């Protein structure tokens, strides 16, 4: 029996990994079939033959899943050559099936080695040519899509193979999978990490439990979020207004000092906390800079942290009821 050489390290549920798992089953069945006396152990031989015939699932997956993906990459050889190989083996299976039904033991003994040898040569071609080239040509996305299609065809394995990609938890910071967008991108804007419509952005800012104001590099207010319960009231009239006119006279000097240091690049953040209407308010300013560290404005965040400051210990369970 030919062995798998230089088998790449693949996830258990990867389509090629499943082909390798099936190969172990096939090799064992071929050994058993060759060692079984078709006449003296007729029922055993028949059972092994029937199990081996489930190799049709393997052929069907290759023809309907793997080969089409390879064709898209410009490699048509498997579809043409290997498919014919499959058909030859199918014909050998049909011939042996007739021999078994007729209990033609001499013909069974004659035809069994041809079937065994044909399957072994096929798997050797898979290992040396088909799978190595497929792994080079196809992307992770291709294999994931292929695996989905294989679900309808099935496998020779006694149990459903592991999920692919793995369903194990992957921390968001370590997830670099490039996924196809399952939602419409119509009317969306492409941000650094995702897509959102104007409505979604507005709803997000409206829902955030803090006040946010954005001042551009010219010291003009160009945005604020309209939350349900803002700490400090705002109105549309401040859009386009100089930020120094949006603060009480007693705090304007501090605001201008912050802007000056942000523009010079000497500071990037400034924080304050005040008591306002019997609530503790946390106010923070952040310098906004582009990839070249050029000053592009400032974000002002204000948040009521009265209840947050009272938090102690831990809370890990939902207590809605």
C-alpha cells in the first residue's frame, strides 16, 4: 500500500485532511478485500466490497467540488484525466458487483486485483499531484466554500468530520480571516475596519452613553452626537462655530491652552472631572492625528461616571430577572 508522503499540517475539517482520513479507511479496506477468500468468506467479502463502494462519495466530492474550483484557477487536468480514471473504477465496481451477484468466484478473484490496483494508483496520483497542487492554487476562502458544498455529498468517514473553519473561540484580536460580506454594501461607507450606513453611524453615536464633540484643525465644531441624555446640552447652531465660543468664559483659556499644545505635538490627551448637578462628570480631550502625525482636530468626550465609580468586585452573571 502506498503511504502519504510529506503530508501537510492541515486542520481536521479541511477538505484535503478529510481526503487523507478517507485514504486510511480505503487502504484498510483494500488490504481486507485482498486477504479475504471470496468463496469461503463470501459474506465478509461482500460486506467489505460494499463498504469500499462508498468511495463514490469521494469521487463525487472531487468531481463536483474540488475540480470546479481548480478549473476556476485554470487547471483543467483533473477534470479531464482523473474523472476518466473515476469512470474506469466505477466500471470495475459494476463488473465485480455482477460477479458477486452471480457468485462467479473465479471472476471475482480475477477482477479484484484490478480494482485494488486501480484505486491504489489513483490515490498515489492524488498524493503526488492533485492535492499538492490544489493546496498551492486554492485560497482559504476556496476551501471554506468547498467544505460547505461537501456537506450535501457526504464522506466515507464513520462520523461527520470536524467543522471547518474550526468553531473554537478565536479572540477578535487574532482573527484575520477575510470573509465574504453577507450583508449589502449599498449606501455604506468603508471605514478602516468595516462598513456602515449613515443611519447606522447616527444610531451608534446616539446610543453611546457619552457626549462626543469633534473640532477640526481650524478649531471649528463639525460634529456632536445627539444622545438621549446628554450631560451638556448642544444644538445644531454650534456646527461651524469656533470652539472657543462653545465654552463658558471661565474655561475658554484652558480649552485654548489644550488646543495649542495639541497642535504643537507636545500633548495628546487631557482629562478633568467635575461635580455637575450632583453627578460626577469625566471630561477628556484627545488630539486627532493622521498617519503622518499631522494634527487634524480634537475630540471632546464627556461622561457621567457617578454610578461607574461606585462599582466594586465583579459581576459575571445576567440579573435581568
